[in-house]
C-alpha cells in the first residue's frame, strides 16, 4: 500500500526580432497548456464559418475489425473537395531518410488524389549540426516576408501562441468547427485535447493531432533487470529497496555475466536519469530536465520536491549502494554509446532505461539477449511508499499553422483533418497498404490480446512511400494497442505493453501532476534561466551525494544544498509556475 501523503507546501527575450523567431525561445516554450479548470482567458466558443454547412464524418467502410469498446479513428468514406486550380504552399521539414522528396512521395500523391487538394511542399532543414532544432531558415523566411500558406514545422506551443497573438498564425477555432469532423470527434474522445491545443489567448492557432501511447506513460521510470542473472544468483525480481540492494550485492560478488567486468547498476546519464525510479520509493517525484521540473501539485499549489526530507532519504539510499560498491560515478557519466556497448557485451545487471533498445540490440530472434531483461516496478520504500511517476499526458503531432497569407484556410483545415481518418492515417504513417501495412484478420491479437486492427509489414516505410511521424496523426490508445503482435514471437511493443502494466497500479493521482504550461513572454526568459540552474544543481548534487563527494549524513552539507536553491531563486521559480498554472487557458 502507498502510505506517503503529499506534504503541505513549504522577460524572456522576445521570440520575435524584426519578425523572426529567436532560437532561445525554443527551450523555454517546450511546455503545453494545462487541462484542468482555473481562471484563465475567457472560453472561446467557436461559431463556425458563417454560411458554410458543417462537414460531417463520412460513412464507415469495411476493412478493419475493431475490438469491443474501441475508441479512436475509423476507416470512412472520403470525397475529394479541393479546387484543382488552386495550389497551396506549405513549408515542411526535410526528412531525407523517410519522406524523401515531399512532392514526389507516394503518400503525397495519394493524399492529393484522395482530397483533390494540390500542395507544393517546400522542404527546409530545421536541424543544426548537433541534431537539435535550428529554425534559422524559418526565421529568415518570415523576416523577409516570404510567408507560405502554412507551416508543418515543429514550432513550440510558445512560438505558436506568440505568432498567433501577433496575427501571423490565424485562429482555427471556427474553421475546425465547420471543416474538421475528425478533430471534433478526437476532442470528444479526449476531452483534455482542446485545452492542450489552446494558446495563451484561449484560441487555437495550430492544428495538432495526438498520440496516446500506453508505454510512454512510464517512459521516464521504467527499469530493467536481467532474469538470467537473477536465476544464476538464486534471486527473484526485487520488490523493495532492501531486496534490490541485496541483488546488486550478489551481482557484484558473483558476476553472473562471466565477463569479469559486470556493472550491477547502469543508466544513460544524459537521457535517462535515475531519480524518477529511485525517488519513487520515498515520494512522488515528477522529475525534470533543463527546461524545468521537479515541481508537482498539492491541492492546487505548486511545490518543489528536490529539497524535501524524503529526497534526502532517497539520496541516503543511493549512498549506501555506493558504500556497497554497486553504484559508482559511471551511473552519472555513462554515454548512450557506452551503455549500448556494455549491454551488448552482457555486462549489465539492472538498467534504468525507457526500453531494452537503449542498452542492447533489439531484433526478432527468440533467444536474443535483450529478451533476458524484465521490468522492475517501482520498489517499496521504508514506509511502503511506491510511486511510479506516471505521465498522464499524450504527445502531439507537428502543428499545422495557417498564416495570414492563406486565402482559403478552410480547405487546409479540412485537408489536415482528412489525415485523422484511419485509412489515410495508416497510409501516411506506415506507407502503402498491402506492402508496408495491412488490416489485421479476424482473431489476430493486438498488443493487449484483443482483436487487432492493423499489422505492420515494414516500418518505417521505405524511402518515399510515406511520411512516418510527419503525418497529422490521431493514435488513440486503443489504436496503438490494436497493432498485431505475434503471440509466438512477442515484439518490443508487446514487451513494453506488458512491462508498463506493472507500473500503472503504482501511478500517482492524476491531479498531483502539474500540467505542462506555456510561459508568457514576460516570464519565459526568467523561467528558462532558472530551470537550467535548478537542473544543474539537482543533478550534480545527486551525483555528489550518491558517490560521497558530499556527505548526505552531514546536516551542514544538506543545508548548504537546500540554501543554494534559495540563492537560485526558488521562491521566484515556484511563483512563476503558480501564476502560470492559475492563469492557463481553459
């Protein structure tokens, strides 16, 4: 039983410079709007486009077999509606490995025939040399006035909000009410969706799909252990922090890997921090990164977690592992390449990672080493605390934003909405039906054992056959789980589904998780700078306390750690979150 109770709570630079986005706004704007009621912008009830009859969903067509109670997109009739004499220009990201040439891509041509809408795609490189977003070319395009009809570019919600309020990106509320039956249905299926789409003015300036992928809810907390090594040392999957400590000692002493260099406990330090897993045995920890975090809700109040007494107890536990010789500095320094190399060498015992592909080569062979790793659900702490840090959010597709240069926004909204229809969605995502994917046969099971809707033949689709995740998608949880999985040879998706089921009963209450937020232009710079400082202090101090560079049992060392948050400006940090949470659009 979970006994821990929530305790009582103890000017970004403008995104526009001469009409251009500043890259500094990208990290600060990586938060989505919240989804519970509170005072915010007045409700924006769309009226639809005057004089235009509301478009309705087409009749269902045969092909897919839906499981009982299925919620999500369905295969429907789609009639062409575009004007063949009108061509829209849409700026899209370069996607050389999957999409290839957007204008000759098989799905692009198929979509044009299906909708009758002619699109001229202008591909632009939006990645820097280090692989991170770089919108320099988009900035230049906007600054010069070379504005297309629309962008299908991963603008952040903050960028969409700012450009929307400035009038460059038009509000889509009335157009969706008239031209987008698929989106209206998705909002009925997912009531939180519309508030996640809203900008700070309470309006929707971007058409975005959603993906409710079940296993992503436990992405940041899932941890794995080698069951073959457990058998070798005569142990079972640990259920408490004491049991894990003993298993790690056995791994160190007996080295069941036989390599002479076994690593009892490992993680990719840069991308899969250990705190959400280990701290969950002491308190609910939402985690964080350099964009912000380690904040949660208690009765509507924002509070910080990384300075609480329970956090200190968790650090004490990590220090005990260090004293045992089962945790060392490599836990905080190992790169992705080093982790994968050690995993393929069979040297890893317990690994904090989203899935086995982070630390082993995943293939379809039944005896591949990656299959030896099974999930370790959050461990029971000293008082029975056991929170899995469940992420209740869903992810969004790249936004389609329609500019004030577009003379026919309704057609583009309807074009985007067509991609939410199931056959269109699957063809865009997976490629040509019958070659890259197909409907599942009656009796074929999905990931959850119920009737499958679709099966993958080759994913991602071959170059030039589809758009993969560039599609405007609507992947409901039921559709994601309705992917066929061979019971005789479970694939990674099936393994992740089964593993995630073990974490779900340990999830914290939904109203403890702070919704993702858009920080307005007057506060975002301060929030972004403080978030970086908080992230550095949390992660660096965690490593130091765990490895003994700082003494977690010293009150002086702990007080210095806590006081540093005050020096960073923790009160201001929390106040920014509280005010943004209280004023979020609903």
